[in-house]
């Protein structure tokens, strides 16, 4: 069974959100790959991304930890995913990405995120 393991939030003030989540909810800053600041509660991770370019503020994408990417490929296609499952660059936590039928990006990882 797949589990949601991370959410990504785009903000115009990354440090403000990091301070909010660490102070209010006790989340910890963890090591990660890429331009975000990564937080964790020990299970769910938040990637706090500085707004740039045409990024819209708010929830940017979310990610599932899955057992088998290959098994998901035909399911996503048959159920109307807006994109095929694509390999992500090596400088990202998730190995793959697909877009749901509405175009929302979903990261897919077989190795999970650091906690």
C-alpha cells in the first residue's frame, strides 16, 4: 500500500514557514537534496520551497512512497494521468513523478524519505 510521505509548499518567505512549522509543531530540519528546506515530524516530511519563476504559492506537489513503480505505470495510464511516470533528476529526493488527471504533480519514491 502506498503512503503519503511528503508535501511541498511554495512560499515567498521560506524562513518564515520553517520557523512556523518548527516552533508550532516541533518539526525538525533534516538533510535533503535540492533547493528546499526539508522538515520532518519523524514520519511526514515538508519541503518548503522558495517561490521563483512561475511557481504559484501554496501546495506545490505531494509524494507517495510506493513498493513498485513498474506496477503503477499501466494503472496511471489507464486511469487518465495527465503524464506518464517520468524519471526525476538525481538531485531530487523522489525518483519519479507523474501528474494526476487534473495536472497535480505527484512524486513517487521506492526508497522513501529521510526521517
